[in-house]
C-alpha cells in the first residue's frame, strides 16, 4: 500500500521532530511512502538527514520511499551542497532528481 506524506513548505530543524514521527508512521502504514515536496520553499540539512535515514530504514524493511517530484530548487541546492551526491550513484540521482538532467 502506498501512502503520501506532505512535507509542507518549511522542512527545517524546527519541524524535524514532527516530520520524523510522520515518516515513521508512514513507513509503518504501507510498503511505499511518497514524500510530497511540491510545496517546499525552504529546507535545512536536518531534512536531508531525516530523509536519508528513512530511506535506509525503509530499505532494511523491504519498503520504498520516493519523492513525488524532482527536488525543488531549495532542496536540490541543499542536497548538492551537502556532499551527499559526491559518488553520484544512479540510485541517489534517481531518488532526488528523478533522472532530470542538469543536476
């Protein structure tokens, strides 16, 4: 079963605990969790860390997490600056950018 989690407009440390609880709940509710990032206007590294931790947990449970769309500009910039994509694995690029060129 697929569930959708709206990440809201601001994904930062002030919202991290609420997002963590909703991520865990979403993972418990189904096999696939879609993160709706379409309304995101700001994010910080805590959001990226939560998402990466959730991806690892989901994978260990045989579940999947996906973004609803390619990372919007504020998130894409943060992901690139974080060093997360230094290895540029196809899996990470597909997760964050949905295979869109220019990232």
